């Protein structure tokens, strides 16, 4: 089972799972892992904890060098801290805001980022930034401390004031870029990107890669150019002229982003994305799309006619919650659509989620 669902506020019931088979190849080690979990009184998702401890045991047996161990230990510690920080806010939609740390308060991008943070907060969204100066500071200033998170990275040339920018329980510090990026993607339901340098471009193209390849679920991605600025317009021209024309990406991959100079338009696009679409989950090879409200037969027929190309077979139909969703108490009250997705046309799947907003 592959789970690509948005976070659900419904707690999962305790599950012991499959824990009887040998995992490390050493019965004494396996018994020690089982005893440890019994001591810790671990019941929920026990099989996953067994897998985690098994990997640690195997890693210890491999005798890696100290540098490798420090990477694994540090990454695990950072992810644990991140999970704990965001856990109380799982049911709240959050938007990550990217952009240059070098933007000054007197520049148009800064003012737009303040307005964006304020507009997102007013629409019920929380904001995640990198906790630095520039665009990050501006977005938090607009959204407010109580509506913002800072996921900072230690850079010797770029001091942060994250500890004064957000509440202590909304702050996560990172050493590694990859764990920080994981947090941005895992916790966000929308992304807004202002002009920036290598870091901003890196975050943007990695995000596009993850959505284009299905490693991240569909989500609204907004690129903001200040009025009169052609930063993102130039980037899109490059993608169209060099990548699309040379068939390095598909034409509909450009549809993953929404370019605007308007804060109002950006927030309307983000809210509109979730007007009908809520979240999705793949179970046993079938993609289940959860909706905020049901759609009628005419709408379902229209969706089938327009998006038949992303099906591996059959049609898009209504369905009840899958047994795995019932077991997890996962958004059970929401209407659902089910399809056999071809696992290729992820940009078209993004379009389908947006198209649902019309019904």
C-alpha cells in the first residue's frame, strides 16, 4: 500500500501489525527488538517501528564509519523534531513561501510577501518559511507569529532571527538541506515562490520534479513576479523554448505552475485548488480521490471524457472508502472517486484536481 494522502486529523487506531517473522537474521537480536517494543508499550504501527529498529541493527552490524553514522543520527534527530513540531497542526492547511533572503524591505517583492502572508492567514492558512531575512521575514510579518513556522538551516554567511520571528514551538532547526526540504514538502499543501537565487531555484525545480514524477501529491504552485518584473516569466520562457520545444518535458508540465503578480489572484488560485479536491491515496493499485463535496453525474461524465488519457483502464467512478482507509479512519465522511491511474501522467492528474473545482 502506498499512502499519498494529505494529513488527516482523525487519529489512527492501535495496530500491532506483522512482527512475527525474522528480520535481522539473528533470533537474539529480533527477540531484543520485540522486548524493547514491549517495554516501550508500542502498539500503533508496530510493524514500522520494527522495520526502523531492524535497519539500525543492520547498520550497526555493517560497521560503517563515524561520518556515515553521524549523518544517519543527525537526519533521524532532525526528522523526529520536525514531526513533533508539526504534529499538533496536522489538520491545518499550510503554505510554504520561498524567495530570496537578500530582498530588502524597500523592494516590491518584500511588500508583496507581507501582503501574501496576511492574505493567507486571513483565508485560514498557516505559513512555512525558512526563517531567514528577506522574503521569509516578510511573509511571517504578514501572517503573524502564531500562524507561521520557521524551518531554518545553519549557514555561516546568512544569520537568521528565527527565534524572534516565530514562537518557539513553531521553530525547527536543520543542519541538512535534504531533511529541511523533506519537511517543506511533507507539511505543505501549497507553495508560493518569489524571485530568488540558487536556493530558491533549487527548491522550485525540486518541487516541480517531485510533483511531475508523483513523489509529491498534486498541490497549487504559485510563482509571483512583482508588477513590472519578468523573473519567473523569463524562467517559464526558457522552459517553453528549451525544454518543451525539445521534448525534454511535456507541454502540460508547464501547467503545474500559476504565474501572477497579484496576491489576491494567488490566494484565490490556492483556495480554488481545494474547492472540490481534498486529498488522495493509492491503495492496492487504485487511486482514491477524496472530495470536499460530491459531484453530479454530468460532472463525472465530463471528467471521464476529459481525462481518459490518464487511465490505465476502466473509468473514473464513485466509490466507498477502501478497507485500509476504514482501518485508518482516514477521511471516511468524504465522497470519493476511484480510478486506475497509469502512473505516468502526473501533470494531467494535477489538472484533474484543478478541474474538479468547476463542479
